[in-house]
C-alpha cells in the first residue's frame, strides 16, 4: 500500500535568504538578488550579472576541517542538508539509518572547482592541484557527502539532468518513501556554477540576459522585454517522510508531496518543443500520480526562466493542462528573485511551494512590467497574494528537453 509523504524539514541557501525564515523574508521583500558578478571579472562576457550568495560564509556553518575537504558544491550540499535535518527535528540516532537515504540534483556538480584547479595545474603543474579534486568533481559528491555527514545507508543518488535535476531528485526521493523503500529521504539540489568558464559557456550560447546596466531587473519571467536567464548559485534540501510517521513523532508538516512526472521533448538540446506537449504531459503525469484533477490546482510555480522561447512554451503547456481555468489560476515565476541556480532551482522552488501551502501566500513574479501577449496567465504581480492554497504544481525544464513536475498539497 502506497504511503502518504510529507515535507517536514527545509534547508535553504538562496541569494534572497538563508534557512526557512530567511527565504520567506526574502520573498516578502519582493526584490531581486541579482547584482554585477563579484566572484570573478565578468567583463570578457556579454553578461555581467549573477545572483550570488552574498551574506553567506561557509565558516559560519561548517567546521574548518570538514570545509577543507569539500569544494563549494559539496559545502552547499552538506550545509543545506544539515539545516533541513535540524528544521525537521529529526534525531538520526533514533532512526534505522539503513532506512534513511539521500538524493540530489545538479547540472554541473564540481565543474567550477575543476576549473579553478585546472588553472593551478596550467600555472604550476600537478603538485599545485588539490588532492580532493577527484573526489569533488563528480556530480554524486553531493548525495555521497551528505550520506557520510549524516551516517545514513539508504538509497543514494545524484542526477545531473540539467535545470530539472533538483525537481527529479525530490520526485525520486518521494517515490522511495511512498513505495516503502525508505522511511526518510533527504532530497534537493545544489549548484556552484559561478566560475569564469562555466559562466562564459552559457554567455557564449546567448542564453543569459545582457541587461548589464540594470542587474536587479535583468531576470524578467514572462515579460515582453525578457532577454535571457540570470545565473545563480545555491542549494535547497527537503526532508521527506511518511505522513503517519511524521504525525506519530509530532513533527511540523509543511506540505504533502503528492505526485511526480517527468518526460523528454526529444527535440533539441537548448530549445523547448514548440508545441509544449511533453512539458504538458509531465504535468499530467504528476497529476495522475497524485490522484489530483487539473481543476483542483490552485497555484503553479513556473519554471519561468525568462528566456524568449521557454516562457511562451510553458504558458502553452499550462493551458493544455488546466484548460479554461488556465488564465485564472495564479502563476509565479520566482527566478526574478533568486536567479537561475540551474540544478538547484527546482529544489528552491519546491521549498517555496511548501511554504506557500503552509503559510497561505504566493509570491509575485518580480520584474514583470509588461506581460508578453504570448504569456497571458495570472502571473501574480506586485505584492504577492494571500491565498488558501490547497494543491500546487511546480515545474522544471532543462537542457536536452528534460521536463519534470511535482504536485504538492496541504499536509
């Protein structure tokens, strides 16, 4: 018998705020975290902006010896997981650690660190390369380092399905608990892509905004003047466990994880399928998995990357799924706040959905001044909206035509 699965812990490292209350406060401030890049000199590139973790110091969250063994990607993963466990009030010493697992998502993993170490190698040879490189560069370092940190032996994987990977990690973790393969799953996404070559690669394919004279207004989901996404960094981790178990231990429940769906466009590496059919099918699969009808959805957290092709295609997909109600269901694209942290974005947005369900408020689509005629939905402008949210969809779409959707509800 399938078990009901709930979110009992959230760990958030985002450009608009840290931990649950920092993230929530950042959403209510209704302003972008995008600024001119400070991590490196962006002047050689068309784009000069990013959403950096500006008020975050690793030493505040991780012991020096542990931090030195991890690159930034690993650090963000472990710190967010620690935060999530603490927020859930979960005492692992009282758990069967073979029934606790971790699943993470990332687009680039430790590639940013590898870039740094390559520079050392080219300047000074192999003796200048950090001995941890081989252990840090692979994507699986996120879930493996979390497992080591927590001492847990359950299901473990990190997928690298581009900008949908955090959503896929949460969806697969949800299935592990629902179907009885684990009691607790620690799931999410982490990304540390702010290094010159990683950043420049996306600038090279003209995927990113060039609104360099006005960084805070550069990420403009669904706006007619949008010109590309703005890269970000960060991590978000959710603790998932069975509802029965969570209630028995008196845990606070943010939301219920209800359904997951994923598909592939099989169309193009960077452009979405123009008819939106496979993005729509991912949403329908998630709804069917949840046993929720399209008419029961109260809110959509959109992928909303602010790229010229993605936003109208996602609009088309939402219309295919929600039908006549599509123009009246509130839709937020929150990347205007926190930028696009690639594989971490879907996990950050799932955390936002869980908080929206618990706290009955949905955030606005910041920087939406003039909606594109092809994006004619209710994009929650200005101040956000008090709303008795019961059921939501959260969308993520990535390079290679990867589509993923989660359905969440009141816990």
